[in-house]
C-alpha cells in the first residue's frame, strides 16, 4: 500500500503531465502580436462582420493585438486569385500569385496566421486531394519562414435548399469533407493547430446566406469553435453585449479601411499592367494608413475599458 507521500507525489506528477498536454493544445497570445487572416471567401467575408476578430480581441483585451485580413474570394493554396485585377485582367502567370502572397506576408510580419483553404480546391474532387495537400504543405513551409504559429481552418459544408439539388449538396459535401480531412492530416503531420468547422456545421441548420457562405450568426458560432479548439480563455465580456458591439463596429471600420489599403479599386494603376500610366496612383493607398491607425487606437481604448 502506498504511503500518503507517495500518493501526493503521484498526483503532482500527473498534474504536471496534464498541464504539459493541455499547453500543447492551447494557444496563447503575447503582447503586441500581429495576427493575419489568410484564405478564401471565408476570411474575406469575415471583414464585413468582424465576429472572429472580436471574439479573439475580447479574450485578450490587454495584449494590444493587431489583426490584418488578407482573405481573397476564390483563392486557393496556390494563390492563383492574387494574380487577378478587379477587371479580370492578370498581373502575371499563376505562379506570380504565390510570389505576391509571399511579399504580402513578408510586409505584414505576422506572429500568427489563421488559414482557411480547401473549398475552391475541392472542385478537383478526390483526384485533386494529393495535389491540394502538396500545395498546402508548400504554402505552410513558406508561411513558416515569417510566422511561428499557423492555425488551419477546415472547409465548411454547403447547406441544403437555396434551390440547390439535394444530390448535388450530398456530392459536394462528400468532397468538402475529404478536403477537410486532408487539411487535418497536413496539420497533424506538421504539428499545426487545426480547427474542424466541417464537423460542427454538418450538425447545424440555417447557417449560410446562400448555401455556401456563412451568415453573421454562423460566423459568431465559428468564432466560438475556433476559441474552444485553441483552448483560449473565456471572453472578458459577452459576445452579444453592448461593449462587444462597440468593439465589433470599430473593427469593421478598420477592416474596411485596410481592405481599400491593400486592395485599392484602381489596382491596375497601382500594382498592375497600367502602373506606369498614373504613378501618383501608387502613392494613394498609403494615405489610408493614418485612418487605419485612428481606428486601431479606438479599438484599443474600448478594449482597455473592459
């Protein structure tokens, strides 16, 4: 029979092991970190509702975190969408998109990057899974040169109704699930954080605006799943509180300004094939910076009051 001292020692050892295991599955934010959201329409649409950023900010109100969203609708792990101008013209061949993305990440100098990919790639069906995994690994290798923490977000299933034939929904969701699982496999292999939104939303109803893109309410739920998956602390205020609403509205203003900063409407003159025609246009995006800084300051002040 073990002595009291031996039992106490055993509890201490088990406690230390448990703490070590949970710390590996949890994510913490250090002071003054910069967080980047990268991916397809999942993150570009998040610009307009601010739910994910708000959920993270109110969990770390004293950390002075900075968030930058460079999601691009239609993008994939190969960064093909980033070669396109708004008018549909190309800035270069598909490989150029990866170079553009690499430069964007280098300029932002992020501490953490959340990635959401797999939806657009899933149209290549099962035959494209291995190619997707190779592309994701390549992307992660590049991102890892600039950021120590990478978080993978799975695809979400499409929703029935909205005039979409049920058999098409079932087929697409089988494909999307395969790509969600492929993302998980790459995450496990590289020891990256992985958030499974596919499983969560496969049990939900009425979570999209058109069968594909999440509603604002669904983004709020997704933010909660992300926080729980990463083992983040509870928010300092309720996500539906007046204080959170003020923070969220200010975040949306900041996000809108930053969007026009990095993706100006006259991008062909700023970055593209007509940049030599109006050189003054290349100076205009930087003039938005003071307005972004003003909104960042407002966000910080609101967070300090929590």
